């Protein structure tokens, strides 16, 4: 006999139907909890996924550079360290002043031959001042070989104007970040002037506008040809400061970065460590969100708890006779757990629907958010797995809320009830 | 002929609020097909004895044998099964599930037992209702019936699994004398026609006089077990 035809199930349904209004209220509690879950956690998870995607697309899986800020023990420490005296050396000069990667081209060849590496792009970064007309803005130039850079960072995908190949084909092209271009009032075809900290200036022509979506980058960065960057810094043609590496499998970034660092003696940073701040913000964000959702579901749980306690109190005689006629404690428990699960299953399904609708509605409202990242529409996680997860979470909360009353009902002493009638 | 129900030195103590012995060395034996009444003044322990005998109360000392089986060694779940299959109850209050139909109420213990198919159970339930003159009420909600009818439905429910014994704790306590007599007539008939064993607590001496034997309790002791002739 299937469970749905069993007396226990029929009794459970009868109880719920005898309290339609309270049952619906308890159900809506679950609906609300799940809908908020789908909406809120979906928004966060969607946003984070998008952010990670953009980060992965716009930052190297591994970046190799020469860390000149590294602390080192002073000479004094080396020769006078008896543990009793404090050695104070102020304004110690860094050992390496120039962030140059020696033999950068060879390193690049070696790394690009590594089987896990999909591509390597050489890079020179420098502060710069951009001038156009009277506008004058400080930012950063990225000196790149644009084809290689494009292979790694899909620069082309994020071009909103102009042609990125012109960086290679014209001797003095520059691609501006969207925000930077706006601040300068620059359009494709405009001539502008860039000055490096070394005081060297170059006349450049805007050949494109680029929008990575990461606001901070777009407000300050410009791509120029690596040779022009070398000119700006007054260095020779072998000079590079960074190697940006793209891997075939992004999950190998951490171990490989450790490996490269040991092998080449330069700092190798994987994308996760590079964005560690943001990931820790995500962690806190997630914690807060899930705490809020958990508290909503706890409130929904109270709704269920409440209605079950009401039913149990009212149905004590029924419980007594069921027990007298041979229903076991666990049968009684099943009846009330079934009631809470029916509330949870139906309320939860409705919650999934409402949550999905909310996602769709809000997801179609043009927002033009410009914060951390720029996006036109809010991005939601609407993957089936996420919905299943939310549903399971809701059912778990329901089952927990139902368990205590169900247990209480199963422990009712039939004699106590029968004596008092 | 061996007893269907037998007790050996049954003691029952209540510890709360004060230590109190509600049953004292109760030794009784009930033959199959006997119709027995339990009488005694209020507080003499009649209900207590019935709950112990019917396995609802397991906190006692001594032994109870139902159809030769020692109930004092059974687990809670085993006792639930025994109650389901071998024991029928009729209380002062009918304890019908109010939202269910009369027929559903009668079928419930049989559905729980699961010995017969649903169709079979339905047929048997209608038979029992027929015996009690209630077939025309089968599809009504239990809460719609009169008190006398409800009590007869409760008897039909007690009969559904063909129990070894039916226990009644003042089954006529809420009924007028006409309906009370009707219920006792039914018990009488069950005993005569189907050899049903029945044990009923009552305050009504006229009704007790219609049973085969009366067990009289006084302060938890069986003071007389008189055969009625
Ligand atoms: N749960 C309990 N705790 C303590 N004492 C109890 C409890 N239940 C019953 N008693 C006591 O046991 C004694 C027997 O009670 P019982 O209900 O069996 O009497 P009874 O013969 O059925 O009386 P009545 O005719 O009034 O129904 C009484 O003195 C009663 O106070
Ligand atoms: Mg009593």
C-alpha cells in the first residue's frame, strides 16, 4: 500500500484541511523564506560568479613580477644580533630598486613551453599622466603586446569602440579605459599626450576604448604598445616588469605559482591571492546573507511549530484512540512530520516559483550599477542546482520545526487523555 | 478450557502525588466467550485494572496472559500490535475521528493491521456496521451522529479486527437508559452469536446483572467474583 493511501497520510491531510487558514499562513511563511533565499542568495551568488568571471578574464591566472617592496634584514641585524639589543635602521634602501625581470624574454619562452600554460603576455606597468587639451589625469599605462594580451585577457571582447589591432599597426596608438576616456573627454582619433614619472612624454592617438567592467580599472588604465612603454621609461627593448600567465586549468594556479616562484626566484602570484581582499569580503557577505536567510526560515519554522502544536492539542483524543487501537509512537510521529513536510513541500514549491519570478522581474530592470563592477542588469544565480539547494534547505528547516511537535505527539500518554475525558 | 485472559498477582502503584496502591494482588481468569462486568465504588480501581489489562498501562507488577502470551515481557511496539489485532476498546467517550466518515473510522484499525485488502476491509466494516444497524450511516461524518449511534460505531470499530477480547470502560456512561440497554443487548448478542469475550466496567447494577459474571473491586482488591444465574 502506498504511503499516500495509508491512514497516517490521510489523517495528516485531514488535520491540515481542518485548519485551512493556519495551514496556509504556515505555508506562506515557508514560501516567503524560500523566495527570499532564491532572490537574495541568488543575487549574491550571481554577482560573485560574475565578478569572479570578470576577474578571471581581466587578471592573470598567475602574475610573475619582481617584488621590490620585500623586507630584508638590515646589515646591522646580520652582524650584531645578540638578542639583547634592538637594532633600528631607518629608511633602508630596498635591495632591488628596479622591478625589472632579468631575462624576461627567456623566462617567457620557458613558461610558455610548460604544458599547463595556455599563454604568456609580457607587460610593463607604469604610472603616467594623461593630458588632452586642458584635462590632465593621472593613471596607469599598461605596455603590452596586444595580440598576446588579447589571447589571455580577451581584450577584444571588452572593446567598446575602435580596433585593438591598431595598437600594433600604428606606431603611437593608445587604448583608453572607458572611465578614463570619459574623464579626459577623449574620443577615438583624438591626439593626446602621456608623461611618465621619468619626465618623458609621448604623443599618442586614441585608437580604442575598452571597458573591462571593473570600474577601478576602467577609470585609470590605458593600453599602449610595449615599445612605447619602454620609451616612456627610457629602458631598452628587453625590459619588462611582469609576465601574465593564463593556464589551461585555472585550478592549478595556486600550486603552479608556488612552483614558478621557487624556480625563477621572482614573486609569482595566483589570481586568488591577488584578489584575496575581495574574496574575504565575499565570505563575510555570504555569511551575513545566509544568517538572514536562516533567521527567516527559523521564523517560518515557528509558524509550522505553532500550527502543529495547535493541532496536537486539539487532536489529543484522536491521538489517544489511535494509540489505543494499535498505532505505534512512530506512526504518530509520522503523521505530524508528514503535516510539517506537506507544509514545507507545498510552501517551498511556491517559494521557488515566487523567487524565480522575483529574479526574472528584477533581473529585467535596467539598473546600470557602477560600484565594484559595472553592470546594466542585476545578475542572478538561477541554476537548477541552486534552486534544489534552496528547496532542500527549506525542507530541512521544515522537518526540524516539525520534529519537536511530532515527537511530543508521539509521547502523549493515551491513559492521561482517556482518564480526563 | 484455558483462560483467554489471566492475571497473576497484579499490583499497581501510583507514586505521584503520594505512594498509593491502586491494585492489590489481583488474580482473575476470563474464559473465551465470557461477558464480564467489573463493578465497585468510585476510586476502587476499575479503570486502572482495565488499562493495565488492555496493555495501555505497562507500569505494573505481576503477570498478564492474553491467549497464553505473557504481556509483561513485551516491548511497547509489540504491545501496540497486540492491541491492534487482539484487543478492542469502547470508552465512555466514543473517540471517533470527527472529520472521517463512520465507515473510515471503523476501517482504520484494520487498515493499520493491513491483513486484508482495502476492498475486503471495506466489506468487513460494512458487515460490522450492519450488525449494529448502522449501514445507512456509513458515509456520514462521525461527528454528525447521535451519541448512541456514535457509541455503536465505536463498538463496530472495536470489532473490526475480530479481537480476542473487548474492553469497555463505562461504555454506557454517557448514554440514556434506552441507549445503554441497546449497547448491552449488542454485547449480549456478540457473546451469544460470535462467542466474543467482553469485559465491561459499569456502575449500573441492572446492566451488570445482565452479564455472565461480575467482578467486584474494593480499594484495589477483588472482593467477589460472583456468577450471575
Ligand atoms: N495517574 C494517577 N495518579 C495517582 N493516582 C491515580 C492515578 N490514576 C488513578 N489514581 C487513583 O487510583 C485509584 C483508582 O482509580 P480508578 O480511576 O481506577 O477508579 P475507578 O474505579 O475507575 O473509579 P470511577 O468509578 O470513579 O471511574 C483512585 O484512588 C485514583 O485516585
Ligand atoms: Mg473509572
